[in-house]
């Protein structure tokens, strides 16, 4: 049956060990649990839960409208079906400093392995849009300190995201990152860096693990895994890629069906029923159901058998 066999603590420790290993860890975005199943099956290192993708899935703009309960619930759904570590986007923490503390514990309870919190002011904006505004450094430091104090599992990764590059400039973003590290952040997410040279400069200035955001249609160049690894980055996320791929196919398919009056011409491009059943482990649930039915039949058929015996005709 489909559920995670690794405990949250084990996933977090494994994530920390992989991060210390020095290789670049790849975290595609999963907007639903079944996407997380594909990510694990294909051999990626982790799963990312994007606030932008979840907002879009709920037909909302990415301006801080998501609630703590919505994000924690989707995180719990995703983590239930994968043994991979999951990083979650918690925007600005869903409120004031005390809200940040509660948010961290909710994400731990959901089984997630880490999160990133940003230094924008509400209402926040997508990190690759203009006209963002930031909170003072001291306020972001308080957010991070609250997160550190609230964390019960020290292996839960606290990532500080700074959007300062597009507001105050690259040097200010680096200065903020250093303050956030001093406050207790385990890693830094420099959002919307504008060139490969800026990625390189940021790496040379900051010693903790760095996360790169390779989102499409943004301000950052889409650097390859090899290039990011050579630049010394430790984690790369692809936050909305799977959502964009899926929506492009859905939209085009509906248009074709509306035009042609049938979906028959698209069947060859669809995921088959067999493949879907593989992903949701249909056979595993059938086996469980059958075994429970057989147990029930035995209980209803007469005296219980002695341990180690089988009725005539049973296979052992």
C-alpha cells in the first residue's frame, strides 16, 4: 500500500546527511501527492511544495492568500505517499512572530523535512515580479529566531529566503543573508538572482548551503544541474514546472475535444489506466482487501485453527 515507510525524523536526518555530502540535491515541485509518487519513482532527491503552485491549483494568485491550514494539509498529503524529504514554502510565516513559531511546529507535525520563510512584507508577491517590499532586517531576524526556538527536531531544515536582490541590490541581499545566518538559519535562498555571475558572487560570500530557484519565466537564467553544482549550490527547486506542464496539456486537450467533439484523437497521449493503477498501487490495495476478506471468512466458518496449521487446499 502507498504510504511513507520512513519516519519524519529519519527523512530529516537523511536529508541533512545528503546535504552535507556536497552534491546538488534536486527538488521538483509536486502540486499533488501523485506527482510526488512520480518524483520518487524516477529517482529525484526530494520533493518541493510551492506556495505559487498550490495557490494556482486553488485558482488563487500568489500574493499571500494561502493559509497555514491549507499548506499544512497539502504537505501532509504529499508526505504520506513518499519517503523522500519535502521542503515547503511557508511564505512569510502566516502572521506575526508568534504565528511563525506555530507554523514551524505544524510543518514538523505534517512530517515535512524543511521550509523556507521570506523577508517580504505582506501582501507578498511572487519573487520574480517587480514592486516587492521587504520587512526591516530586524523583523526578519525575529522571524528566524522564533522558528529556531519553536523547532523541536533540530534536523528540520530552516531556510531563510531573501528577496532583497530585486529591491535593495545584490550586496544588500548578501548582507541580509549573513544576518539571517547569525539568527540561526541553516541555509539561504537568494531569490531572483539576475545572472550566472550573481549566483557565483553569492556563493563566494556565504558559507552555508544555498538553494537555487530554477523557475520558468522569471528573472534568473535557467542554469543546468551541472552548472549549478559547479557554482557550489546545494539544492535546486523547480517549483511550478510540473504544474505548468500539466496545465498546458489539459488546456490544449480540452480545446481539441471542444473542437472535434470527441477525445478519441488524444487517447494515445493520455496516461493509461494501467500506468495510473501502478502509481496508486491498486494491486496492493486489492491484495489487502482480499486478505481481510479471507480472514473474515475463516472467522465465520467454524472453530479457529491452531497456530501454524492451514485448512486443506490452502497454499503455504
